[in-house]
């Protein structure tokens, strides 16, 4: 749901309306969850539409975490502070 979708191509005549709309909305990265909310489509339907576009190389799926943060885990000191604060409640 957090995966970002980005258009790699413009809509072409004769495309399904939903495919066209996805390509238009994803000119800038948009999460699958946001896309589903904008289109008013259930996740399973949106997944099929996105699979079609991915297979046709018309969209790209990106991991939501920036590359510079890849491989880094959460800040353990911050998590310990949060846990400590919760325990004091």
C-alpha cells in the first residue's frame, strides 16, 4: 500500500479509462493507497490494473524509503525513549 507508483508513459488512445486515469495521476510518485482513494477503487481491482500497467512497462513501482536510508533500521535510542515514556504513563 505504501509502494509508490510513477508513470513512465502518457495515456494512448483506446486505453481503458482506469489505466488512463492512473497514468495521469501518477505523473509524480503516488502511493498505492493514495491512488486507490483518489480513484475510489478497491485494492484488488487496483492491483490488477497496476499489474497490467507494470507488465506493459507504462508505470514503475518504487519502494517508499529513500535510497540513502536503505539498510538502516529505526533509531534505537529514540525507540527506547518512546518505550520508557509509555511505561511511565
